[in-house]
């Protein structure tokens, strides 16, 4: 089973409900087990800033799916929840990204792991480090926490506790 970290975000419609729906669909997949998840963070958009704020979180999962099969499932879930094609950097009900997949460093036409902007996005780094403080960047082999200083100017507007967000008890790899 691969150790996987997925970023989840929404900035269209009922953002928290969109995250909950994606979470529930992921929990129902065969060959995919959610191990732990971060709190939800309300964050300002990065890049194209003339759009609504986002709600973001990170989940840690185990899966026997290969990276491309997992990506295909994530795209299916996005479509099912109303994301239209070609909405990169535009408002969308859900965005699901593979941030880390084991310790692999790979690049194909469809997929790059680790995520190409993981180290430059506080909304991905901070929730990932909330659930795995010792995470390592597979490319540089540096601890991911070392990249936080470079993104401190990116605001996290408020923290929404995971209990409130998911209405479930958080499981962690420690039990």
C-alpha cells in the first residue's frame, strides 16, 4: 500500500460541503483507505487572486492504486461534484491534487509527483505538516517544514477544526 497525501480545495458554492462530499466519496473507494486528515483552512487564492477564498485541507491515505489510476479517480470525483474542464486557477467546487505518493519523484504529461507547487503553497504545506510534521520533500530530501518560511506571507484566514468540518472522529496513524 502506498502512503499518499492529497490536497483538497473548494472556492465555489458551499465550500465545506463540497469538501465533505469529496471526503465521503474517497472513503467509499475500494483499495483506498483514509488514514488521517487535517483541519480545514480558509485561504486567500494564490496566482489568480480575483476570485473567492478557498477552503483547503490535506488527507493522508493508503492505496494500492498506482499514481495514474488514482489521478483518474480524482478527476472522476471532481467531475461528479461539478468541476468543469479547464478551470485551473478559476473558481471551482472541488480541486483534488496528489501532493505526495510514497517517496517517489515522477513526471509525466498528466502528472508530476510531488505536486509541482507543493513547496510554494502554504495552503498545502501547513495542513500536510499538521498531520505529518516530519514529511520530507522527495526531490530535495529536505524536511517540508523548511519551506514554510518561504510562504509565511500567504495568509491562512482562519482554521476550521476537523471535528466540526467532517463530523467524524479523526483517525491517525498512531491509532
